[in-house]
């Protein structure tokens, strides 16, 4: 344990030099929320801001991982180094998706310019965004030009991605009428670029037109959102996607503002607090918590008053014997 702590400055230095083994080790420390993690995150702070963080989100099966793989190839052609954070918030039962992600990006495993990491769990801090944001920072500090964040669209995860990514790409596939509806409900609001993947399939053009029509109904004073068609398997449309990402990234860098960063930190903090409170309520065997639970059951206490008391209890020792 002591050895790990005393090695931390050296590990951070090696990471900043871009050494993949140091990056891998640092990610493991951050993912498991070890005490050394905060030292590394502090050491890398002056080295942040180089990377463009690109979020890829959308329903399962639309081809996100396949498209990420093809996009990586395009970025490598353009001389960019790449980091990938593949986040899968699903249960262990459907967790095979993570394996699928690895297989689809396997062609890049021997390329030192590509570093891929899957985050299979929600992480020690509770929210997947907490781990994902920190892992993206580590990749940034390690000098990766582009950090790609793949998340499965669940509603909440798009919002989380929106807070981490500089450029948000929302992906759908042809003929998924319901998904187009889902995209309509809020997800459109966070998208910088919309992609209809599987352009080789019959309904691709129609889906593209639907999305464009939907965007056309929006307030005209809003920024324009390109709708692109890609075929991730035959690798068409990916050059246009890379161009569109670069265009958005250019705009973002120009109006980079500190309050957005503070907003992101607040969001991460709120998630960590929620996780701590949840652990406390679910695992505490104290009389205080038992009394609050009973009070709510017997309708002597409202839920919000109960919640306030839990937070007060957390603020004290958090236990009563
Ligand atoms: N026809 C076609 N199939 C694709 C395309 N892109 C991905 N797929 C297939 O769609 C399935 C799901 O792909 P995957 O990348 O794992 O989707 P994810 O769950 O969104 O990451 C796989 O069988 C892919 O081979 C495409 O452009 N066209
Ligand atoms: Mg995937």
C-alpha cells in the first residue's frame, strides 16, 4: 500500500509522457477509487485540455461500437492518437456487450496510438459519469488527441455524456420508429451531430429524412445539427463524420467556459452524494435510520423530511452505535 502511494508521482509522470502501461494502471486506480487516485488526478490537472472528447450514444445494436472502430481508423489516417472509454451500464446478465465492444475494435489492439478501456461497472463513486469523466481526463493528460466515449443510450446516460463530452454524437439506425420517437424526447436537445448508421439498409434514407424533418420543426434560432448517414461496416460516411466532429470541436474550443466545468463538477458531486446516501440508507443498521424508515411507513414523517433527516445524520458521525 505504501509503495503504491510513494510511486504515485512517478506514475503520474509516466502517464503524462504517454506511456500506455502507466495510463492503464492509473485508470485502474481511479476506477476503484483508491486513495492514490486523487493524487494522480491532481498531478494531471495542468495537463488537461488537449483532447477533444467525443461522445457516441444511442440504443443498443445501432452499431456504435462498429462505428467507433471505423472512426478510429479514420482518425489514425488523419494522424490522431485515440483513447476510447466504452461504458456499459447494463447488468452482469447483459454485460456481454462489453465483450462485443472489444471484439468490434479488435483490429486496433496492436496499435500503440489507440488505447481502449471498457468500464463494465458503475464504479465506486456510483455514477458511471464520475468514472468515465475521470478516465477521459487521464487519457487527455496522456496526450490522446481524441477521446471517444461510447455509452448505451438509456435516457440518463445521454445527459451524463452531455456533461463530459465536448462533441455529442447521437446514433440511430434505420426503421427504428420507436427510437426516432425516443430521440425526439430530449436527446435531440443534446446532440451536436445526428448519425443514421446502417445506411446500407433499405429504410436508411427515410430515417434520415424523418430526423431532418424533426430538426426542421425546431426553433430556427438554434444551432444547426447535421444529420449524417454512415455504413460502419463498409466504412462510408465516416470521413464526413470526422469533418463534422472537427467543426463542432472548433466551435467548442472557442467558447470554452468555466461555468460549464463547474456545472459538470456539481453534477458529479451530486451523484457521489446520492450514492453515499443510498449506501447509508440501505446498509446502515443504526437506530436512527430504522426510526426514520418506520416514521415514513407509519406516515408520521414525509419522504422529503425523512430524506432531510438522513442527510443530517450523514453529516454527523453517520452512526449511533
Ligand atoms: N448492415 C449493417 N450492420 C451494421 C452496421 N454497423 C454495425 N452493424 C451491425 O450491427 C450489430 C450491432 O453492432 P454494435 O457495433 O455492437 O452496436 P452497439 O450495440 O450500438 O455498439 C452488429 O451485428 C454489427 O455488425 C452497418 O453500418 N450496417
Ligand atoms: Mg457497443
